[in-house]
């Protein structure tokens, strides 16, 4: 329910805080007093477009706030969580600020929000019904939901929606497999080529590094041989070779040792040096014998490195990545062989799921057609109570024969039709010509579905236009009945309707410091009697008008 509505600087309302209560809340007042401003303010809370023309003259911004109690509509808490807003238990606070410079702001439970978020969040929170406003009730989808609520078909519709979504998912999977099957042959051939190309290369880890080292050795063979020969010449030259020089020095060192035994260390050192040089000469000989000037091997290595470089360009910068690609290609190639089996299995599952969905859809349609007769009868009966004795309300159901045209709600197209006068055809409720008839029709439908849930607050904006007398009294009684299950806020000029109020507010326009102002006042029991008397007999209260007001309140039971 809407507990508090705050309005600041909207049109002729300077500042107002309106307290609403459960049950039937009546707003009355003279024409032009500002009742429509309240409707504008509530519409802003629901996400209507804001205009700077709403801002009170002399003010820079207008503000409207609504405090809702949402404990009885759990779907609102779910919406808040899905939209990413903190759910404050059973409370919802919506605030809109309209700035003259165009800087409009929206907040939900204290967090900034966009207009589309507000619209999605508050859809169904308040149902606004006026003489020329049809709102959600005129939407075919809403009509279908109302029919399902009326017939307690919610679980049945959920079951069908689940089956429909499963069929849709299987259809998508089947389509993907069919496309994969069409592409399988060409893809398989390409994969086979890639697998063979990598496999035939017979790569080994770090092979390229080893080949590069061997290539460098082969390319430097001649230089290495020449360098080795130069070293041999230095070590083994007969004239100035290192070995001969060391041998001569060693002989002289031995002579020195005979003359001076303390020089023995020198002889030993030269002997070791000669041994090391002779060992170096032996190693050098073996090394020179190992050097091969193999141009064929060098060409083979270059060809191999060229092949590896080509594979790297195609499949990865390193041999490791190329081998990993090979595993991926082999796995995909194996999976392609399974596409046919998968397609067959999914097609069979789709046939079975589709058959179950069709059966559920047919049962749901049958249930709806059965319930539609009861709803049609109930609404028609309500219309007769509202002095529309010739009216006939009909719920028209057309089931689509092609199941491919079904959606998550089933294969049914719902339309609320009404015949207001004998001899005239039934027409969609949105095309009713008379505002008074449309008002009563709207009220009748709401009266029948009032205890079925789905709507938080019903807001009736002068739906009693064009009616009066006994019919107006019946309208008040119906509104009171709707208010047993939902909070109802009703703007009215009819005393018969106002007499049923659980909570009566009056909208009054006045002047203050050369400015027109509007006040919204809660009426006491005595003030309420006076307001009803004013609505009955005009601005001057008389004993007779007060007596008539008292009698009307007694008849309404308030």
C-alpha cells in the first residue's frame, strides 16, 4: 500500500504530505482545487515522463516522494533484488526530483536509478484507472494474467512455461548441431590436413634449439679447422714450438737442480707444463679429426629449421604450442565424428519434449476456456448491479493452431470484449465509447479479481464520471468491496461514492500572500459530514443537507 505521499513545488501545491490508510481512501474537492496534481505526482512515482511545466512558479525544482508498504506483494522484493537495489524489508521509498535546468533525479530506497528501471520496477504496483485511462488492464498480456489468476492456473502456467523454455533450448541446440553437421565435412578435411601436417613433421621438444647449435658448428667448421692447425703449429713447430721449448728448458732446469737441489721445484713445474701441453696437443688432434665439412648435413638442417619455422607461423611461436594445437585438433576431429549421434539424440529428445509441451498447452487452453465462462458470467453480473442490465462481458480466447507461434504463456490470445447495448456487437473494452460505461466496466473487472492478488494499489480517477443516483451508490459499494483486498485511492465528485470512505481527504484551493495554494486535509467525522453535505447541496450548508449527508453515511455503513 501507499502510506505517505510527499509533494513539493508541483503546480499550485507548495508543500503537502498526504497520509493514506488501508481500505478505501477518498479524495474530494471542488473542480480545479488540485486533485489532478495528486494523480500527476503518483504517475511520476510510477515512471511517467517529467515536464518542467509541473514545477511551481518561482521554484527551481519539484519533488515527489512515495513511501510504500510492500509486505503483501513479495514479487516487489524480488524485483528490487534483481535490479540490484537493497531491499529494506517491507518498505519501498521512491523519490523523483524535477529540476528546471533539466537535471532530473530518481532514487529507489536511497540509490540512484534510471527512468526505465523505475518503470520496470513499479509496473503493477499501482493500477491507475481513469475515465480515459485504461492502463495495464487493456493489455492482452495483462488480461491473460488476470484470467490465470482468477482461475488459479498459476502453477499450470509455470509448468507450461518451463516446458516451452526446454523446447526452445532444444531447438537452439538442434539448430547448432545441424549447422555443425553441414560444416563437419569441410571442417574435418581441414582438421585432417592440419593433423597430418604436424604429425608428419615428427617434432620433438626443443628440437629447434639443438638444430640451431648444430647449424652453427657446421657453418664454422672451416674456420675451426684453420684455427686448430694454427694451434698445432704453435705447439709442435720444430724451431719455436712450445713443446720443444719446454723440453729444452726442462733439460737446463735439471742441470740447475744438480748444481742446486733447492731448484727442484722449477724442474717439477716445467715437467707438469710439458705434460699439459702434450695433452693439449693430443686433444687438439682428436678435435681436428672430428671436424666435418658436411655441406649435405648443413642443407638438411636448414631445410628442417625452415619446416619448423613454417609450422610456428601457422600454429604457435614454440614447438610446445604446436604440439598442444595438435592435441586440440585431434580432440575436435574426434568430436566431429560424434555430431551425427548427438544430433539424432537431441532430435529425439526434442520430439518428446515438444509432445509434452503441446499436451500441457492444450490442457492449459481447456482450463482457460472453462474459467473464461465463469469470469464472463461474474463480470456481467457485476455490470448488472451497476445498472448496465443489457451489458454482456465476454472473454474471447483464440488458440493458435501452429505451435511454432506459441510463446511462454501458451498458444492462447485473450481479449476482453463487452456488449453494452442489445443488438450491438461485442467490442474490445478499450473501444467502448461511453466514459461512464467504461468506468463501470473497469470497476466490475477489478471487483471480480480483487481477491486474486497481483496489484498493490488501485487508483481510480473520477471513474464515476457520467453516472449518478442509485448507480453511484452501487459504484461506492463496489469500491468498498475492492478495498477489502487492496488499498483503493479514489478521486470523486459524488457524495454517494464518498460516503463509503474508510479515510476521507479533501483538496482545497486558497490564497496566501498573493499566491494560489492547495491543501490536502484529513477530515474528522464532523468535517466529513459537512463535506458530504457540500457535495450534495453546494457550498452553503443547511440543516437539510447535513441531515441528507448523515443519512447517506448511515446507508453506506460508515
